[in-house]
C-alpha cells in the first residue's frame, strides 16, 4: 500500500474550495495549508497505479495548479511484487545494446 506526501499548489482564491474537495476524499488526509495556496496532503491507496490516477485527478481539479510529490513509501507493495502477489504494468521499454544500433 503506497503512501505519499504531496504539496498541492492552488490558486489562493480557490484554496478553501479545493480543501473542501480534498477533505471529502477517503484516500486523502489534509495536514495543513497556508495563505499562498500550498496544501499539504498524504495520499494512501492500494496500488501505485491508483495513486498515479489520484494525482492526475487532483492535478486536473479546478483551482489546482500542480500536485508535487514530497515523499513516497511503498514497502508493502514492493514485498507483494517480490512475492509474486501482484505484477505492476511495465510502462517503459529499455533497449538492449544490440537493439540500439
């Protein structure tokens, strides 16, 4: 289960609206905010893909300028991957030396 700390940058005049919306989400815990529109949140999801999706949803919310990762903890998920319990999708392709020519 990945847990991530994020700074959500909002338009200062929209911070209260964004705070209400963030606080309504069960996977989001709001830790604080300032007058400049910086909101500190912790996201907790079942998978890293769900966290990525949630960050996209937050980033596209009206009044949000950016959602920036501060820390990420995914030890439980790594153990599940190592044990073969889950298989993360591969989103990149690494060329072998013989393929790059």
